[in-house]
């Protein structure tokens, strides 16, 4: 993953969540792939929503691996290739749906666990056979991130 992410500190949480095994796997890939890279703010928001910390989320190898894999799509797709309604299958087996605002050209991805989606905020970060797009949210896999319980009633 650091093939793409070593350019910016705003991707540090994804590198941490990936762990050394996944980073080395992505470094060794010679196939083309696209990664939707959640910003650090996106990971912080997720941690807050589930009542955890980024470090706790990253320490769970299942959660870390599956959440990283949910953001990786085979093939090298630049932003101009992403079309409204396009469905992308991630290497985690999750289907992402591309939504393009015709008026602004803004691109948003939705996934079954993240109906509100994640917007692409930085496009076309190209490194070798890979292209990345920074997104403002983490595309959730519902079984891995159950909703936190509601706050306790103070009475």
C-alpha cells in the first residue's frame, strides 16, 4: 500500500491499518489496481463512531485486513474512468457503486455497510501500476463494524 501512501502523512492511518504483511503484499504486486484511500480524518471518525481508537481498530488483524481489502479494486481506474452507476468489485468481495454528480463532477462511492458513502477528495495519485484516490470516509463492512449501542439515558 505504501506504493501509493508514502507520499502524504494524511494516509498514515491506512498504512498502520494495513500492517507490514499487507504493505509488503501491495509493494510486490505488479498487476494494476486502484485503491480508495481513507484519510486520517476518516479513520478517526470511524473510531469515534464505534467507540474505539484507531490503534484498537488496527490491532484487530481481521478488521484491518478486511477494511483495507474493501478499498482495493483490480484494474487501474483514474477518476475520469469512473462513471455514474458503475459497480466495482473489491478484493474483499464487496461491491462499490460509483455515484457522479452531473452538475459538479464530484465522485462518491457507496458500499453495503456505508450507504452514505465516501467522497473522493483527492484524485489520481499514480504510483507505478497503481492509482489511488483519497476518500473522506471508510467504506465499512457491516459485520466487522457493528453500530455502537445508543448512549445511556441519564435519569
